[in-house]
């Protein structure tokens, strides 16, 4: 975790590095990166940018850029340098040697935020597993570049025996965490079967981080789930029963937000939790309609959904934050008259009634399908 030496989490000065490789969306990626860095508890002092054809194999950024970053770090008394890119173990080591500062990449930054936000026992285990798997790729005499700096006293760099011990201990801890998470997954499967037997339709809120999922969840259920203007405010899945008048109840779940280039170790570690999403009857895909980057965010969410086996679950797009745009509350249907989008504002409540109506229609069809035993697409109910 990014912390001061005192062990207390606090804002520490950081230099941010984001290079432009010509793949588009640079300003949106930079704005997201700055929010990520602040969400982790750092104070971004300055951004070092620049264009490159491809990453430098040794330092990712190239000799000239590294010298520029070193000067910026000294000038702003920055304690850490954060790259909005994934670095190899070798690149990270070379950069730390050249900059004489801690260097972390995008994956490590996201993992750090997850570590800070995890509240439940399972969430903490999942984050620890992802962090250890990320660390295991970097366990290669990574301390030797600190020897000269400190005169070498007590810092000679671990020998092969020490490395073997570290690897073995890390492997044992990873195995333990995987086994414990499997047990929790089995318990969740039992609970899910009990829910299915009760004929309750399950609905999951999904979306890009900070799109307003928790705000929609709270507006519908009055649950008081944590909602904040920060990335990954929600990590632990929260479920509530939602009463929809004469139709009865559905189970509504608020889930972790997605982000582009989500570290693979994190997706793997959270697979059991994310599986809840794949087993849902309906996904409410919450989109920040005021974001200029919304189309890329929708794509990023759909990619993660495909990775966790939830691509085929029916979706309704929730066009949130219309209070920040000129859009009005409403419903949109496709050429088959099925509802594909609901425009609303979780903050003002405009359009929430339309969403409840849409959910009631889907629940009605789900109930009829459950009684008849047929397998009709639940969103056909919206036709």
C-alpha cells in the first residue's frame, strides 16, 4: 500500500508518467490516471508526457525522458513515480535505479487502491492473492540496485537461498488463499441455489468505475451503500431485495466497477465474486452519460463481462447523470420494441420510476418463465 514511513496512509508527492503511443484517447486516459493516483492517496505534482513509437525495452520511457522525470522528481520532492502503463520487472528495476525512487506501474496502482478499499474478509483475501501473483513476477534479486545507495551495509541483496525461501513462502500463501477462496465460493453457490429455488430474479448493476452504480443502487433500495466520486468506491458485492409492487421482489446486487486494462491477476482473483454477475438474470449496465469517454468505457466493461462469462446475460443500458447533460429522462426501444436504454439521474431521481417499471416487466416475464419452465430471454419481457 502507498504509505508514509509512519504507516499512516496520507497524500505523498508523485510524478505521473503517461506516454502517447498514438493509440487515441490520450486526454481521457490522462484524466482517469490522475483520478486513479489521487484515489490511491498520492498528490500528483506534475505529468511527464511525450510521444514514442514503442516502449524502450530497458526503461520503457527512454534515456532522455527518464532524465527529465528524475529532475522533476527532485524539483517537486516526489517520493514515488507512477507510470500509466504496465512495466516489466526489468524496466521497473532499471527505473528505480535511475530515479532513486520507488516506481510503480498501472497494475500495481490499481491493486493498491483495491487493497485500501477492500472491507470484507473475502475482498481482502482476493486482493492479497492478486498482489502476491503480481509480486511473484518481480521476485528476481530486485533489491541489488539499492546496494550502492546505502553503502551495501545489510543490503547485499538476497542470495539464491533467500530467493528460493521467498518463492516457497509466497507459493504456500498463494495456495492457501486459493483454497480459502474456493471454500467461500462453494458457500456462495449454496446461497445462490437457495435463492434460485425461491424464484427470485437476480439483477446485477455493472459498469465502469465511477459511473454511478452505487448511487443507482441506493436510489432504488435506500441501502446506503458507499457512493463517492472516486474510483473503485465499491469493492464488495452488496445485495438487497427490491420490492416492485404486485410483481413481488427481485434481488439487486451492486458490484465492483470495471476499468480499461484491468490487471489480469485482479480479474482472476475476483473471479468468484464476478461470477455472481455471470449468473444474473439481467444486467443493468450503468454508464456515465456525461463522460466524453463513455463509448470506450462501455467497450471496456463488455470486454471484462466476456472474460468472466457474462457476455450472454441480457443487458439494459442505464444512461446515468443526465442532470449533467441536456438529456431528459426516458426509455429507448430497439427495432423489436424491446427496451435497451433508460435515461435517468440517480442524483435527482429523474427517470427512476421508468427503471422500476422496466424491472417490473422483466420480473413479470421471469416469473411466468419460471412457472412454465421455458427459457425465454428475460428482456423479451420489455417488448
